[in-house]
C-alpha cells in the first residue's frame, strides 16, 4: 500500500494492449506517472522504444495468438487495459475491423481472466450496442452498425468473463487525435453545448487519465461501470 495525494492506494501492476495508438500512449504515460502503478507490461506486435521506462516491460507477440503468448506472462498482474482499435475504421475491411476491434481484444481479456487479473478496462466508442445491425451504406465506418455492434459485443463478452470489476469507456469525439479531422474537431468544440452528453468530445490525454483512475477505490463499486462522453472527464477530473 502507498499513500498518494492523501489517499491510500493498493499498488497495482497493469498490462496494456493498444499502447501504440494515440489514446494508448496517453494511457501508458498516465500509468507511468502514477506511483500507484508499479509495473506496466506493454503487449503488441512491435516494440515501442518511445515508451521505454523503468516501470515498463515490453512483450512482442503475434497478436493472432495473443491468448497463448500472454496467458503465462500475465501472472501476477492486477488490471488489463484494452486501448486497441483501428484508427480509421472506414478504410478497413470487415474482416480486419472484426479482428482488431473484437477478436484480438477479447482473446487478451480471456488471457487476463485466466491469469488471475481481477480488473479489466475496455475502450470502445459512443454508440456501442451489442445488437446493432450492419448497414451497407455505412459499411465499416464508426457511425455504422458493424462498428457499433463489434464494440457492444466486446463490452458484453468482457463483462461475461467474470472479472471482479470491468470499466467500459465510450468516448465521443476524440480531441488531440490525428484520426479526428481538424475541421470536425473545431466544429465539435464550437457546438459542444448542442451535442448529447454521451457524444461530447474529450481530449485523449483526459481519456487516458480517466482509464487509469477508474481502477482505484473500486471496493463496493458495481461489477461493470460504463463511462460515456462528457461524463468521463467529470468523473475523473485531471489535475491542472
């Protein structure tokens, strides 16, 4: 146990997939800076030299065999983070989108549960809905039923694995993300007051912070908690 900012926290070891993405990098940097996290295992298809640190350990794997290649390595860790996803889903095939946004993250979650991790944090998206229907008009875009359905089914599957605690993050528009067009980001911030709460924008730095904060003080919390849009930064305010 350690005392941090006048609060007693249990020290934790975290495992992360998707650390190469922009939100993933913000998450990893937040974990590194937080004394409550003593070790961070970065799992991916390539090493990330820019995230080398005394607290990080990197494991390069074949992501299509992520369960087999990580289940033993994950022993002794406490929380798994999934920040994996295709940055521009509209440019992906249905097969690739399914593989990266559903199959690989779920296999990682399975490995985490088998290895004894008690918490799992999964990044999905606004509009995630397990029973969303595919539509040929929207195809693989983030506004389409295929994308939203994969995200929703991933949420359900991770919850059904039986972790003690699952935190699901459904951000709206991501500010600070290269995959968000500059014009869309500018318009989004200007009309934020007219946007429904669950679609409100959030900076990727704030999202990474919120994801790592969600694993603290979970005693008595619901088994599954869903954080959407504008409520994310309010629930986990990042200090100035």
